[in-house]
C-alpha cells in the first residue's frame, strides 16, 4: 500500500513539474526572448520549491535500472502534462509558431542542442542542492533559453501549442536523448575531475 501511495505521489509530482515548466513556456511565448527568457525560469524554480519530479533534473543521477525507470516514467508523465498544457494554450491563444521554427532544425542539431541544455540543467540542480538559492536556477535556465538549447519538456509544451505528428515525436525523442546525455556528461565530469583548490581557482 505504501509503495502504491509513493508511486501515485511521484506521478503527481511529475504532473506538477510538467505544468510548471509549461507556465514558463507560456511566459516565454507571451514576453519573447527578452524578459521571457528570465521568466521561463519560474518553471524550474517551482519544481525546486514545490518538490516536482522533472526528468531533466533526474537524468544526471541515473546510475542503475531503478533510477532509469523512474526517469523514463517522469519523462513521459512530464511530457504528457506539458503537451496537454500546450493544447489548452493553443485553444485559448491560437497555434504558436515556435514549434515550426524548431522543426526546421536537423535532428543532429536538436540532439547536440539538447546536450547543452542537459549540462546546464545539471548545473542548476547542483547549484540548488549546494546553495539552496533560487538564483542558481534562474541564471542557468536563462542561459539555455537565451542560446536556444532544447529542453524536452518545454518542447512538449511547444508541440502541444503547435502540432504533433510522427516526425515531431521523433524530434522530441532526440531532444530528450540530448538532455540525458548532457546531464550524464556533466555528472561524470563532476565525479571524475578533481575540484580545484581556492588557490588554483584564482589562477584562471
């Protein structure tokens, strides 16, 4: 019974994360790449504060079968929640052109862009864990949005606000795969590279 309650709670937390990331996506669509770039960080901030389960924040810590399954479940629950939010946004505001622009990118570009985002999200999560300051989320998120890196759950929202077909789903999987690889690379480097001492870090 306890395991069932835990599973339901995890699903609920994953739905919450998909919704909050979608709110960030709405802010970005309404405000554009200027102020909207900063406002988009509300999604990850809400995940930290409210305890949502966001797959991109979990990807860097996948190291066994159980954690892999949990991340995959979170990926699809996050994605479905964000997609539904996108559909509702489209019903109220009309189809967003964002996804059409994104779909013009070749798949290898989407994958590489996803890697960049995965690294940055890992930095944001580690920054929050180590400092407890929300600024650790705001700056990295603003960075990946500003450079146009692909975040798979934000992309699920944009797909809902735009259109979904077979190619779009493949495109989305490339974005998700890039996020996973990027987070794993960042975690590997964190674990394997010896941290610099204060004296060494001041030498540049």
